[in-house]
């Protein structure tokens, strides 16, 4: 990590935090009005050197400058606004509720985390929350529970979680009138203690134009330790990295970008094409393995450990069954083959799409024996098999019609699933069991 690197920072404000939750359905003029403020201002004509370490030319709204980040699927979009009254501010688009390609997962994660801290302080001060306040409080806690313990360098998993949370918010109705400081003095006090002591950052690995960048958050204590700027601007600025603070930049880099995967990089991001249209995110779907079976008092499946890590590798003790959609302790979920492993080629054995988590409470065995099958991600009843009891049929009927979340374009631990591959394996299994 060479000297000459920079950390570009911006003070975090409540208005920016609130923007993350505008997908929540609330039919109120003030709430909807927030969506008009779709961009985050970050610098203007009075700070000409703010972005110079990243780019010499910032585009306009129609052709924004793109900054690829090592810990985000989508790049940062920056443009310069033609507004002399506001000194031609630089802006970052943040329409999280509308455009997926404008979402930065790690910033969303920290915003939810800070909101949890904010609401906990607010709850303590107020002693009793209203129904709508409690609904939002519970949503925030459940949101973080759905993510579980996460390595912050696992940006693909964070992005997938963020995408799901925004979808959940879009079907959630809460009266958010209380979430405005003008109407709520207690909330304002909690904001001062929790939100306003944070900074969003973009860090540059070295001092070269178009070098590697990553984004994140730092708090007030961290900021004071590393800030060496003499500017009087309290909203944004640049921290120059030198011998005194370079170790902290290295620490941040490891926190946000060190991939502790334990698997070969062949399953990681290969190409990200067409960020604006977010249509072609191509990740390899194979693990790298040389010998698939080795002698070990018999034979041992060498690829199984790596395949299992893809689905079971996070710190969350629980996992969702790919068939019934219920959450179980990982002890009660198999890494089940969609196509019988003994019939798979070596190439198929290394495909992450040949397996799927299935629970031991009926789903794994029903699929293995052919009583259910999967067609384009949807669970179906195989009516060709007639040797089924009334109790078995009742269970099958509870899962028929459900769609597996793992089926297609599900991003997990550095890999992405492929529905076309899964369909091939499921078709093979269906035909074998239906003879």
C-alpha cells in the first residue's frame, strides 16, 4: 500500500440514512417528496481537488463518470450538476428504491446497522414506541437477522441481502410520519448521538488514476485518528495517506476487500457487463477440483467440501431449504444432488448448480425418490408415481407451487447459480424416476 493514496470522505447525515428506506409504502406527500431528492451531493466548485485523485473529468447526468469498486457489484456513478446557485455540485445517484444498478451494498448495510443503533437509543429515551415506530424497529432487527453474521468482504452476499430487503420494503406499509426530525425532538437527539458520528468513504489503494477503490464507513473516533486535512469543510474532504496512517488504510482494505473464501478463485466474478442495464452479471459456476474421488477407507468426495462451503459457508447456523423454503439448523439440511452424483461427469460434479440445500424433514427424500420434481425453479408433484399415502400427499401439497430461491442468479459466497444448468439436471432426474 503506497503513500499517495487517499480516502475521500463525507459526513453521514440523517437525510442520507432515511433515503435507504424509501421503498417502504407510505402514502404521504412528505415521504414521497423525499424521492425527489435522489442524489447525494459530494463536493462542488469550491473543492476542485476532491475527486482529482480518481478522475480528471467528471461527466454530466446523461454520461456520469463510473468508478469501479472492489467491494461492489455496481460502480459508483458521479456527475457534475449545472447549478451555479449551488456552485455546480458533484452528485452520486442513490435511488435505491428505483434502480438496482445504483445500489452500493456495503453502504446500505451500514445504514441499516446505524438505524438499529438509532432506534435502540430512541426506544430507550421514549420508553414506549407507537405501533408504527415498533413496526419499523422490528423490521430493522429482522432485516439484520436475515443477513446473520457476515464477513464484510463478502460483498456479493451483502448485495443479495440488500436486494431482498428492498423487495420486502416495497410490500411493507408503515406510517413513517414520525421519522422526520421537525416533528420529533427525541428522535433528533438520538440522531445526534448515533448517526452524525459516522462518515462514508471511498478509499484509493494507491495514487494512480484508475487504480483500485473500495467503499465503506468509519466512525468519529477512527476519523479523528487518521484525518490530517487542514480544511475547514466539515461535510466532505480528502485524507492523504502517509506513513502515520497507512496501516489503517491497510486495515480497512482487509476489512472490506479481503476474500476469505477458502475456495479457488475460479468461482469468483469473471465479468460484469453493462452495469446500467444490469442484465449480464456473469460469475463462474464451477469449483476447481483435480481428483473427485480419493481413497479414504473407501472413497471420499473431494468436491463436496467446496460445494458445501458455497451454500453453508457463512456464520449463520441456519439455512433455508431449497424445496419447502423453511429455515432449519444446518444439521438438518443435506447438500442434495439434483442429478445422481454417480451419473455425473467430472465437469458436472464441479458445477455448483448440481446441488441444492434440502431439509431432512421430507424434502430431500421426496425429491430423491421422484415424488416431487423441479421445473424452472417451481416445485411440482410427479403424479406418475402413484404409490403415495394420504399423509405423504398432504405434505407434498404444502410445497407444490413454491419456487426455490436458489434456482437462478442467486449470489452466494462468491458464486452465482444458473437456472439453465439446474433445469438440465432436474430434467434428467425426472425422466429417470418417471420410467
